[in-house]
């Protein structure tokens, strides 16, 4: 009897220890929770009836809102953000999501534990809306957002969701021209152009002649083989090397892997005749030994470029990363690139320089149902949209970040120097923000003008030229241009891009199969040794893609595009 | 000791092979070391193997410049020590109880525990549980949910089970209580399994960052070393892309490859130095756990 009792006692003892540990943990949590450092949304002080504010209509008492970001370096402790607080009373506290932010958004939604301002993409905006986690903003904007309405102008209705209400705010683009730092996406080494006497390069054939002649004279760069035309295949980079050049060289607006025909039909690009002729161009390069032999390996393009071995490629500016800086640092400015639009033939009409009226489709600001005094958030956003707010957030503080010379705003020398020395200076000054889709702090676009007739952002042709080195200036001068953007055609406005829309769920499987078939067959096409082999490989790919459900996918995307355009027409009219 | 020519040939080949194998294992690490000490723009050009081309400490500087890295390191150490001590204690108690045949709930409890190895709550339910326990943004979230790992309990239980019953019986006859038996007798002869489990738990605590990210990311004062370094890495990857949207910035950023290399050095070197001293227990412990009567 006693034996049994003792064993009971032991088991109980064990569980008591466990329980005690748990209890200790829980009670401990209360202590820490009270620490001032705890930063949950609950700790945001309510805007009380505090001090009388300067403007009678607006409450300027201090209030803190939380907002999510994936940018660890954002800080509210900066001159510009402090000024924002001074003007609106609002401070933002950043709630950092490192890594997989979608997972965090799901967890927040499941646990009703989100920041006051939630920066979400369109898909999650819908999820949050359906769960009632974010509030409609239309009435608040009517009451407190005159500047938001003014800046959006005729595009205001585009903000509206399918149900006619507004849930998310993002950038509007008030600029009528391409940003001065925009560039064409084909790149050619400036030395190649120089040696050929700066000829006009408008077509792929001209490009081919250029690199062929140059490689014959310079078969090696620093002891390694010169690469005539480079490309990459790793994951998404395949689209950049083997889909996007077809789009650009034919002058279409960028709709991802799809071409929108004049009649509204949407077609998968890699099986079109246009794709075939581009792959033929690559095949010609390959057979001449000019095409990158490692293009279909898992290498990235950046190392090759940094070595100065790549004469030409299709690579948008962001895709090059810092490799041009590396070339300059290595004392090879001639190996950096001219960024030009190049076309499949002489007759291409270029409509690729397209702009959308808003930054919808990216991240946007939504206001959570739990946020106290949501009108203060709208007032804050409204201030950002006002001309005063635009100047403050894009140009900075007068006398520190910019000066007014001859009635025009000019970026201060000090800031320019800092930008050359410290990559983080824009964080420290407060120019950076989070999740508004395009330019930070709801900027209205490079090249746009404010009511005072001056530019809304400091990024102008002159400021871009300042960042060029002498080699670049020389090349541009030879063509009679000031910036690379001068090579681009007129901007044309499109309602949006296909890739911004949520892909149709119904053809997800087909699309995956089709992309796989493309990836699998493409190397054979580009690397075929004869015309017959090329034709054979091409037919194999087209058949395999058709079998994978090409028609279904094209149909689904045609429908998606038609629906989007119908909505666009109706909202912009209404 | 007569060695034939065959022996020599075998030895030579053997050593050559082992040297090659050793090199193949060490090379990636040395390569990372070289990259971490090489100028970031130079690294982009590729071709760094065993030695840095343009020596620099800047990559490390960037990591150590991160605010609160030192404190994050201290917290990681505290977490590891505290988590290991408490975890080992609780694991021991549970494993011992389960190893005793006279424990009346033995079978049922075993079944429940094993069940949790196959079925878990999933991310969102677990998150909600932690939240409802008020463990969010609290240091205890690093310790309490990880006190018991069933895997460790099973290893330890198996070890206890194969101890001769006679030892325990004779101790009881001499009047020892259950606690005395456990702490005075059983644990004294279980050093190998204890050190193995301690090492398991310690490594798990040292490496873990996911609970920091999920449950404690809103409190900067709870950031651990791994999470802080993760932030530095992701940030550097994001910036390379975002900078190119803002042509103004001409200053050079360190590319993620260099930073990743430096971070790898910072997190692995401490463990690397401790490992040789614990390795003998490590290997022994696992085989002990695998033994079954």
C-alpha cells in the first residue's frame, strides 16, 4: 500500500515541478509586459483631449500608430519624420516582419493582432476586407482627405474596390513623362560603341554586327573568353532573359509572359512567331560562338558582367545590381553599359514605355478595424498628399536637404555628398517609407509638378546627369542625348499590366506545366546546330506547350484582362 | 610489423582519398571565409577560392554595426543556458517516470507523447495557443514551449530502462526515496545520456530563430543573435533591389553574398570551437539511445 502511494507521490511531484515552471513563466510575463519597451498595438496612446491645436479643424495632439514593414532600417527618429509629427501629431512605430511577410499577415489575421496601419498587397487586402479586419475609407477621405482627392483627380475612382468602397491607399502617378532615370533594357558595352564610332543601334541585326566585329578583335578579356551576348536561366531570371526581350524588342507594353492583341486576345509569348524570331537571333549568336555558353547553367549574370566580359545582354537596370559599380571600382568605366531600346526590325512601333496612372497592384496602406481615431490616419495621409507634405517627404527640409535658388528647389550639396558616401543617408534623413506601392511617402512621380510649377521630386534630368561618369557622358554626347531616358519613346498610359492582376486559379496547374515545358525545351532551340534542328526543337516545344493546356490558359487570361478593363472603364467613368 | 608493398599502396591511396575528402569538406568553409574577408565589389567579379583578393574587414564591420548585436548575443547565451538546464531537468524527470515499470500511467502517457511526434497543431493554432497563454513578446516563450522534446525523452527513457533493476531495488531496500534513487544513483551513472541530451537541447536553443520571429518580433529587447543576423542579411538583399529604384544613391552597398559569408563565420565559429570537446559524448550518446534490450 505504502509502495503505491509513494509512486503516486513521485508522479505527482514530477507534474508539480512542470506546473510550477509554467506558473512562474506566466507570472513573469506580467512583469515584462509592463515594461515600457513592450510594443504591441495596445500600447499606442489614445489621442486624448490633449493640448489645444494650432489649426482648429485638426487635432494635433501626439498619437502613435503602428505600421508593418519589412525594412529594418526605417526609423521615426529622423529630421523629416519628426517634422511630419510636428505637422500632424502622428508618429509611426514600425512593426518589423522579417522574412516571409505573407505568413505573418496570415497569423495576424487569424489572431486579430495587426498593426493600426497595415501595408498589404491586393490579395491580402481582399482577405482582410472579407474578414472585416480593415475599414472602408471613402467617408473619411470625403471628410478629411481633400489633398488625396486632388492628387488622384480623375483617377480617384480607381481606388475603389469591387464593392464600390475604398480600402487601400497607394501612389498616384501625376507625371506625364518617363522618369529621367528610366532606361532601355538592352545593354551594350560603351567601349564596343566607341570602337565602332558610335553608330546607330536600333535593330537586333545591327547589335549582332557590332558584337561580332568587336569579339573578333578582342577574343579575350583579362585572359577569359569574351561573351558576346549573355543570358541567365535561374528561376525567374529566365523571364528576363528569354521573355522580356521579346516584349521590348517588339515595342509592347510589359504584360509579363503574355501579349495582349489589339482585339483583346491574350497569348502566351514563348510560342508566338515573335518569340521564334527572337530565339532565331539567339541561335544565330550561338552558332557564331557569340552567345553565352553558360547561359543555361545556374550561374547569375552579375559575376560575368562584373568581370567586364559581357559585351551585350538584355538586362534592366535593377537586374545589373551593383555590377556596374564594381566595374567602375575596378577602373573599367568603358566596360559599363549603354542602356538602349533595340527592336526586332526597323518597323517596330514602340509602345513599351508605358505607365499606369496609379501604383495599384503593389503594396498599399490599409487601416485596421482596431485603429483608434482612424480619421487621424487619414489626416496624416492627406498631409503627405498635400504639396507641403510632398516637398517635405521628397525634397526634405529647406536649408538642410535642399535650397531654393532662383525660385527653384535644388538639392543641397551636402546631401549629394552624403549620398555618395553613405548608402543609408536616405534612411537617416527620413526619405524612406514603407509599402505605398511606388515612390516613398505617396510621392506623385518623378517629373510631376506641384502647384508652384516646380518639380515634385528632386530626380530630374540634371540630377541624373550628375550621377554619370565621364565615359557615360561622352557616349551620350556622341548620340546627342543627355540621359538614357532620352532614347525612350513617348510615354503612353495603360490602365494596368496583366502581371499586376491576381492570376486565375483555374489554370494554375496548366500554367506550371507550360512554364516547365518552356524551360525544358528552350535550351535545345537556342543551341541547335542547324536550321532543321532549330525547326524541329521549336515544333517539339510548341506541341508540348499546347498539350499542357495552352488554350485554356490563354482563354482564362483573356477573360481576366477583359474583366479588368471593363471595371477600369466603368470606374473611371463613374 | 612487416608491411608489404600492398599495404603501402593501400595506405597511400587511403590517405590520398581521405585528404581529398577532407579538403572537399573544408573547402566550402574556407571559401566562405575568404569571401567574408574580401572586398564586396571585388567579390562580385567571382573567382575567390581560398584567399581573399582585396582584404577588408568591412563585411564584419557591417554586421557588428547592427544595433544591439552584442545584447542579442548575450540573450542567446542566456536562453541557451537557461533552456538547457531547465529542459534537461524536466526531460530527466519525465523520462525517469516513464522508465519505471510500476508507474501506472506509463503506457497511456507514452502513447500520448508519441502521438505528439506525429501530429502537431500546425502553425496558426500553435500561434493562437502561445498568444492565449500570454507568452507573446515574453522571454518565457523561448523556454517553456521547448521544455520537453519527446524525442529526447525517448532517448533518455531507453537509457534508463536498460540500467539494471538491481541497482534501484537495492537502493530502495537501503531506504532511498524515489528522488534519492533518481538523483543519487541513476543520474550518477547516466552521464553520457545527460550530456548528449544537454548538447541536443543547447544546439537547438542556440540555432533557433523562428520562435523569435513568430512570437517575439515586436519586442526589440528580446531579439536573439540568429534573428538579428537574419535581419541584416535580408535587409542587405532587399536594399540591392530597392536602391536601383532610386538612382540617387551612388554609395556602394555591401552585397548580400559577402554579408552572408561573414554571418556564417560569426554564427558557426563559436559552435565550432566547442564541438571538439563535446563530440565524444555526442557520438556515444546517440548509440546509447539506440540500444534496446
